[in-house]
C-alpha cells in the first residue's frame, strides 16, 4: 500500500538506460532501492494510484459493496477485506503506529488488516528493534486491556527499553518474526509480557477486556420448569370398571326406594 515510483537511470555495470518501478515509503527510499539494484539514479517520479482491476470490481459487486467514485486498486482491496473479515476501520492509534513505521494505509483499511500489515512490515531483516518495540507495545495493550486508551503511547521510552533487552536474544527475534501464529503463545510474547509487567507494573485486565476475547458471562441455571401433567389414558378394562361403578351408584337409590315401598306388606 506504499506509493509507487518510477526510477530512471543507468546501469552501473552495463551503462545502459534503465527504467523500473518501485513501491517505497518515499522518493528517497525508491532511489535507495534502485541504487541497491545497481542503478545510477537520474530521476524519480511518483506514479498515480492504480485503478481497480476488472476482477476486483466484479468481486466487490458480488459482495454487494457500494463502490465509491474514483476508488483505487488498494482502496477497493481494503473494502473487500473489510467485508470478508467482518472488520472495522483501523483505529487512530493503529493508524498513528503505521505512519510511524512508514506504512501508508488507505481510508478503508481495517483494524485487523492494518495490524497484520505492520507485523509483516516489521518482520523483515533490519527492522528488529522496531519489531520488538511494537511487540512490547502490543503486549502492554493486551495485558492491560487498554488498546483504545491513551495510557501509554508507542513512543513511550519503556517500550524501547524492553526492545533493547529482548534484541540480545536471537531466538526471541526469530520468534517475534514468525507469521500466521498465535503470538500470545510465542516465546517472544511471553518474554515481552514478563518485562512489561516488571517495568510498567501493568496488571492483567479482566479476560473480557483483552483484544480478541469475547466477554464471558456466567451461565446461570434457569429454574426447572414444571412439566405439564401427563394426560390420563385409561385402558378398555379400566373404562369398563368405571362404568360398572357408575351404574351401581345409580341403581342403589332405586333399590332402597322399592324396599321401603314393599316393607309394610311384608310386615303385615
């Protein structure tokens, strides 16, 4: 997502004209890259942003995205990533960090995308101190759960101090440079966490406050519902017995009345 430059010059060995495009932080970085390639630089020209490809446009439309006018290739790429990753726009703190490390984000860059871009950019050779500073800063934010707070900034000297201690161990640098891993399980993260707690007196935030974790709620047992009474189903035999009882109860009063009627005749 860095600007693109066209560098023209002469090959140091061949003496032939050269013209090559570079993605770089700025004009000086593009010139340095060309010099490293064996070119005596004569001119550096910044190129306009590339328009989106036809394939990008088709895919964005298939996702139901609203495509802004004059959108660039990098911008539509970020829009697609926002939709696919269910991401939100990068926070001001993350944008500030990216700018500090010379990384250009678009107005549509998501938080996840921006963070991973920074990790990837700093994992290159020659960026070890910056990588470990970024690691210490992120570890602090994870521990305290203050990713959106203004407690300590990336330029706080404590994070540089932690980086200077960590860079003496090559295995920690190698661990920090690993990609596509759960960083909280790495040797580098654990070493950084130990120093962060020691130097900042940071206390662990509730688990629900740390980045990437969802709030955990105690699952309360709901009172058991009283099951509805089961319907009483009588068998044919039970129904016949009930009818006999009913019939008997109906005939007894009639028999008693008849007995009273005939009793005087019997006594005479």
